[in-house]
C-alpha cells in the first residue's frame, strides 16, 4: 500500500490523553472568550468614539422615557380636576353640590390610579433588577455586555421615536406654528427643544439651565392654538418667569396678545411651573361682535346665572359671578368699559330682586334707560350733586347695616334660615335681594369732590372745619364695599383714568374683582389690576389699538386672570332690556325709590292728559273756543273747586277773563289754546 502524499495544510494531531470531552469544550470556549474580549471592547470603544452623537441621544431617550412615565402617572387627571374646579367656581348654587361630588370622585380615582401605576412600575423594576443582578453574578462577561447593549439600544430607541413623532402633535393635529409660511411664523416650534430654546432667547432661563427645564406632557393642541406645561429650573419662580411675556413673544415671533403665560395652578403643579398657550391667529379676538344673550332673555337670575361676559381666545364662554364682591373697571377711553358695565347692569335689570343705584359723574344718554328701574339715579359732578351723593351713600350704608341687624336677629331666632350667617337665595327672593351700586365716570366724581368742601366727620362744633370731599368720598365708597359684602351689596366702579388720581388704592384694594381694558403703560395696568396680577402675566398694556372690547379680568382666584372679548349690548337694546326690567318690577311690586316716583308721575300724566281731553271734548260739543268755569264744571259733573284742582294738577293755569261769553262782558274761564297747550 503506497504512502499518502503529504498535505502541507494539514497537521498531524498527536495522541491526546484520555480527558473527558466536556472539559475540553469548556476550556476551549473560555480560551476563545479571553482571546475575543480585547477585540470586542476595542470595537465598542471605537464605535462610540466615531459616533459621539449617540451617547447624548441615549440620555435624551431616557429623559423621554421618564417624561412618558410622568405623563402616564398623571393621565390627564390634574387637568380634569382643574377644569372641574374652574366650573365649580363659576357654577350656580344649585349645581355646586354635583360638581363637588365629581371633584371628590376624580381625586379618589387619581389616588387609585397613582397607586396602581406605582405598583406596576415597582413590580417591573423589581423583576428586571433581580434578573439583571442574577445574570451579572452568574452569566459572565458576555451577559454583562448584552445587558449594557440592551440598555444602550433602549435609550437610543426612545430618542429616535421621539424625533420621528414630535410631542407637539396629537393624533392628526399640527401645532399652529409648525407648518406656516407666514413671516410671523418663521420661529416655528417643532418640538420641545425649540420651545426651550425660545425660553433661553427670552432670557427666562439660561443656556446652562436647558437640561433642568422640562416640558410636562409635551406640546398639545388646545383649541385654536397650542399649549404646554413647563417646569422651570430649580430656584426659578413662575411669577418671575411670567413677567417676561413680551420677551417670550419676541422669541416665538408672536404678538403678546396671542399668548397666555401664567403660573401653573393645577393640583400637581408647584411654584416653579408655568402654562403657556399660543394662539394660531395673530389677533385671536379679531372677530365680529357678538350680541349678548341678555338682549332676548325675558328674565335673568342674577345670583344663580351670573353675568354672561363673552368668549376667551380659546372660544370658551365666560361668566362673571359678582355676588359677595365688587369690581373695579378701568382702561383707556372708548375701549369698552361702559359696555362691560352695561352687561352687568342688564343682568341686574332683568332680575326684579336686584335693587340698582346709579351714580354717574357725567350726564348723558348712556345710563338714562336705567332711570326707569333705578332706586336712585344721580348724574353730575358739581358741588350740589356731590353732596347729594354723600347723602345717598350714607342712607344706603345705613340700610345695609340694618339688613345685617336683621340677619343677626334671624340667626338667633330662626338659624335654619341663615345657616352661614349670610343672605340666602330664599331671603333674596323675599326682600333681601342684591343691591347693585354702579358708579360711572369715577374720575369725574373724584375731580368734582376735590373742589367741594365738606365738614370734617364727627365734628359737632358750631363751626366745623371744612376739608376737600375727595378723600371722604373715596372712604364712603370703600366703606360701602366693606359693610355690604355679606348682605349682598355689590359695587361696580368705572374709570377711564387708570392712574393714582383716577383709581385710589384704598378703593381698589376692597374690590375683589378687577377688569382692565387697554392701557398704555405697565404702571397703568398695575393701578387697575394690582402689581401681583401684572407680575403673573396680565398685560392690558400689550393689547393692540384694535383690541376694542377685549378685557383682562383678575378675580383673585387660583386660576389667575382671564382675557376675553365682551359681548355687546347697544343702547337701543339696552332700552328694551330696561323696559322689560321695569315691567318685571311692576308685576312683582318691586319698583322702588326714584323709579317708583317716576312711574307714578307717568301714570298720573296719563290721567291728567285724559282729563284735559274731556275738557276739550266738552267745548267741541258746544262748538265754542272758550268756556266759562261754571259751564265746564257742569259739563264734567264737577264742582268749581274740583275743576280748579284737577286743572292745576294737569298744569293748566288758573281761569282768567275770556271776553264776551254767555251774555257776560268778560267772565272767567278757559280758552281752547290754553287747554290744548297743557
């Protein structure tokens, strides 16, 4: 047998000792791992060095994962609870119980949801941590590398998916500034990083604080615009950030009037969180005027239904509940102050339980329709009128204090009728209705009071010292607010001079609610709304010249200020509303004061007019143009004295000589032209 040819690529393996095969495989495998480790580690290091972008992406991915976890932890419960709280604040009395129950149930569900979410998260964390720990101790280096790779790829996946699906987009929607070619929208907010960059440009945060700034829940569509909840860096209070609204508007390339930037008052918020809303429309209030529903309402419940004001930038209807408070209205001339006050007055006019008192510093037709229903109506600012205002306000305050005494008596004798020691809707329906004081042209009244001298209060000397009536009048209005609040007294004070002379701080501070139309300066806005409201973002001074009817309302509530465009009641419609209000009061027997006297005079005028018409008819029957007193009295079946009394009441002068009549030279009687003129 011939020998095989040698094969250079083959190696003859010598005989091996009798060793178990399993041991050989294990030893060989370990040897291969040791040989492969340097190459694997080197490749991983080189890959990381060559792709430095991946490592920040992994960090961003885990940040996104944390944000999604927080979003699922909240699950919109805080927003829902906040909406119910807002509805509860504006709801009528008979709906508050139902809304309180809804809020209580939502809070219970939220607690249960949080516990469930934490339990599931804890279970998965415990399972994963246990598996990772066991694998690390028993699986060797390859398991460690696989675990690290899994952690790395998980972060990378969440970073990539976040870039592919911008958080600014909800299902099927795109944010306002995402896809616009307009010059006003060049600074587009395509994602959270763009918004955070805008905060840096607005000098709200620094570049170094970007990593600490979070967008909670992403950027969302919200009505005709988009919104975001922003958690600011540690140490940055929300009230400080909101003062830079104008800077933020510039950074976003938007007008300040289309931005709402407020501290976050949600239940899961804190002092370092803000809410941002940006409207799609550069002027979100630029729409045709909306007639008020009060124009066609046959009757209104002032306490239960409040005052329908108008709509905000998100097209949500807004109401004002004035019971237990007063409101100060200020702003530049011709921007809608009287229209807002007219909405309040119209709601009061259509509720016959409301007693209205009007004091205006300037005469004119704006408030004349209220003469038909106002308990007191005073117009002017001359010294005599100012003294009349003092007399009226003193009487009104005395009446309100007497109402307080009656409440004390009822609380002692019939406590079930006043369970909280305040007027109830039932008491309001039975004589203790709201008292609405409307003070128009406040600056004119204060100017007239400054020129009027009044005795110093409580000076009983024979020659009391005279002082300017201005501080006394301010104190009188403020005192009305203080003593009448819990007995349904409400003041509406309107001024077109938003400065220290037109808006005394003593009066502003006792007005719980404040409304400000456009002003020229931040200081003017602060005079009406207060410094805290403006610091929180309220910006009437940022309104445009075209923003007529747009008002910023601060109510002292947790939700902060509201910006809205008021509904409209033109003067002819206001006349019709007051006519209906007058008839409602006549039907209910609630007409009082000046309006009652006016009504009686008008009713008497009809009777007097009919009497004069009967006199003229008697002359027509006799075909004469003059008639003796005795002849006319006989024709009307009256005595001469009765005839003269009724003639005097009708404004007809005393009988005089009428020339030759009935064979007499110049008897006393009445001529046709005299009666016709009467």
